[in-house]
C-alpha cells in the first residue's frame, strides 16, 4: 500500500511565494522602476497582502532581489571551487552562472546598485551577501594571479568590475542583438578570461 503524497507545508509554500515575488518584481521593476506593489502582486498572481506580509515596500523588494542574487552568486562560487580548484575554471563557471542570475532577475541589468562605483560616497552600503560575494571573487582573482593563470600586470579589482559591467551591458542589449540567452555567459567568460589569461 502506497502512502499518500505529502502536502507541502507552509514553509515550502512561503519559500515558493518568495521566489515568485522576487522574480516577478525583478522583471516588473526593470520595466518600470516606479511600478506599484499592487502591480507586482497582480503579475505574480498573488494578493497584495501576501507581498506586503514578506516585503514592507518596493525598496524592501529591491534590496531582497540584490541580496538573493548575491547569495546565489556566492553559492555558484562555492560550487565552482568545490568542482574545480583552478581559479580560471572557477571564474568561468561563475561568469556563466552570473549571466543566468541576471536573466532571472532582470532588474540587475538596469540598476547601478549591482555594480556601484568604488569612489561613490553616496552609494548604499552593500548587503552582507554582496560583500561576501565581492570578497570571494576578489580573493579568487588574486589567487589566479599568484598561480600565474591570470595576468599580474592588471589590478585584481579590475576583473570583478569587468565581469559585472560586461554582463550588465550585454544582458541589457542581448534581446536587441538577437543573442541566444544561453550563450551570453559562455561568450562573456571567453571574452574576459582570454583577455586576462597570462
């Protein structure tokens, strides 16, 4: 006798709703930065109170999108390093995954918050997930330079900025260039890493 399928508990429902809200908000806010929470809820197929229960306003939604994207990028780095300790290979895997993350959260492609200028005194403080992600990428680049697989004549801060900046621009214009979204990550990885190879 087979047991009946287990129903998802409220915790998994809440996680699914959060994911739906964030991906919908990332798309809607990329199209219209002033879109209302009501519009986001409508496009997600949820009632407005479900969104407000998790995110108090539009700014909280934006912050959660960037925090979630940074956490996903950090996980991608961890996975890449677990699978291949070579810094160049790990960076390539990271760039491909970051391209997928930006496509999942289109707001990242139209917002400077994903890549604030280091000298900008008015930039918002990065979230803990963003700080961890940037520190890990920076350490990976420095290790690649020490190992001799990345160029030592370039500042290590340049490659992380080049990664986010290039993905930012290419993702924004991929549709008008009729580029297959699945090829963006590998193409950007090849472009950047061939330029940084020793």
